[in-house]
C-alpha cells in the first residue's frame, strides 16, 4: 500500500507559480553570474533570454484555452524586475542596454502571444515596493489554498514548515505596509487587501483542526489554486521549491536587519538612489547556492 503523500511548501500556489519561471529562465545561473560579476556569463544569459522566455510562453500557450493565470503574469514581471535590478547594480557599460533588451524582448513575446493576456509592466517605483507587492500577492494567492486544504495540511508531517513559511511572509508584510493604502502600485486586485491579509487564517497553527473555520472561505482571487499538472508545466521539484523559499527567506531577513558587512553597502545605496531591494539581491545571490531553507 502506497504511503500517503504529505503536503509540503512546494504545493503552495505561490511556489508552484514561481518555480517554473526559475527553471525556464535559468534564474540560478543569472544570479550566480551577477554574484561573481561574470560579465561574459551575463552576456550569454542575455543572448539566450528570448529563446528561454519564448519556450516558457509556448508551453503555456499549448494549453486548451491558451490563457495565462494573472499571478503567473505578475510573477514574470517580478522576476524580470529582480534580474534587471541585479544587472544594473553591476554598473557595467552594457547594463542599461541589457535591461532594455530584457524589457523589449519580454514585451515583444507577450505581444505575439496575445491569447495569454499578459503584458510587460514596467513600474517607476523606488525602495522595496516590488518585494512587498510580490509578498502581498503571494500571501493572497496562498490563503484560499490553505483554507481549502486545512485538514490535509494539519495531517501533514510538514505542517509546521508550511505554517512558519506563511506566517513569516505575513509578518514581514504587515510590519512594513503602512504606506501601502495610498500607493496605487498595490491596488492590483480588489480581493487582495491589507484587511484580508490581517484577518484571514488568524489562528493558523498545527493544533487540532477547526473544520468550521477552515470551510469559512472568503471570495478567492482570480487565480485558482494550482493542482499538479494543470498549469501545463512540470511539477516543481522539492529542491526548486526550497530555492524559491530561500529567496523569500533571505529577502525577508535582509529587510529586517542589515548584517554588519552590509552596513556600508546600505549607506552607499541610500546615497546613490539604489533601492534596498537591489542591495538585498546581492545578499540573496551570496547565499542562494549554499544555503538550505531553514525548516528542514
């Protein structure tokens, strides 16, 4: 008799949406190139970017309706913003032209695949808002999934990992969302609000199941929770899910406190107008390859 499958972090929709992008765009490669200031590596990655993004979009277009879940579209924009930030911080003579190539190529491919209903959105934002918005988006995407799978999560050996991951993201967001109500950048979904994030799953834990609360679902966002195989892409491996989670964990950690060896970098960033999010990318890149997520 087969052993029951225990839900894990890799089953969360926010992780399932994000990890295929990491795989198809060879995200680990580009962050390693940036970390090592490997200009030749960055240049080669840029050269393959169009084919890789096109391959990802074609895989999505092969679905019956050809549509792209709005969360995946937003994740495309988030990951390209992250990569662009790192490339600009290299301050290479080609940095601006490389980021321009990324943006124009993404726009062209998305325009060619209009059925996907996705465009390259370039926001003129400062500070850490791109990170906080992705965090907000991920939380709202995961809430209805956790509500609907509460029983299975509480029966899973990985319950505490899932709860700690979700609560960590929520705490970081709520601790830093004071400016958000007046910022139109965060009004991307009428369902995803600060109140929803505060009030839903208020007593989330791995204790006895409260099925009544678990079934008390609010209106779900436009993105239906992803089930295995229905997104037209391979299921993320546990290693890929761990890598995506580690990215989030390190960004969250960096937003809370600057480590001593980064103090001068933070100061320099504030003087030159470089966003903290970009500085944190270097911290992520430094730890990305060797660090393992903290709840194993």
